[in-house]
């Protein structure tokens, strides 16, 4: 199950990516928002991030205007490693090196075509667990959490 959420600025891109997930047969849960009215992204980020953190969802996709605010909010939730990406290379490396469990995209930064490519590649990539230095560093990040 993939957790997804957005604010008003990211909602249209979120709907595009929901269609992509439908076409790939990947189940998801939408934690809001559900209208184009201006709203505050932290509440939606935390709802989706908590679902990833507690294991109800394996990964999460977040959308706001830049991807930045919603990723910052998600990263406050214990166990969340949310990468804000606007290129395919960073998205893949966020999985391979950082084991990112959430991806944030900016609807005012990337178009729908690039966003779909980024999401496809991110979902296909996985942690390079043959390389202990990545696991060690991820462990060091986890140790920073209270
Ligand atoms: C909303 O105007 C915008 O500030 C928000 O979507 C996001 O870009 C914040 O980081």
C-alpha cells in the first residue's frame, strides 16, 4: 500500500500520479487534501507519514507546490526518510543510498510527464544493501531521532 497526500498546490499532480498507480495496479490510500481550497500541508504530510512509519503503508508519495514544505513536515515523523526530488537520478539514489521511504514532488517545479517518470523509477529502485556504508549511515540518521 502506498500512502499519498498533498496540499491544494499539489493536488492536481497527485491526481495524475493516482492514475499512474491505477495503471500499474498499485494500491494506495489518499490522506488528503480533497479540494482545491487553500490548506496547510503539515497535517496531510503527517497523516501519510504516520501510515508509513507505523507500517500500514510501505512507502509514500507527497505533493505540494515545491515538494519542500511537505517533505520537511514528513521528516518530523519518526522513521521517515522523505526525499524531495525533481530529477530521476536523485530519486533513484534516494532509494539506493538513503532508503527513502517517502518521495516528495513539487507540482510547480516538475511537469506531469517528468513526475511520472520520477515516481516510476523511485518505486522500482531499492536500497543497495550489499554496500554496508549506506546501511551504516542510515543507522546513524535513525540514531538522531529522539
Ligand atoms: C502553497 O502556496 C505552497 O507554499 C506549498 O504548496 C509548498 O510549496 C510549500 O513548501
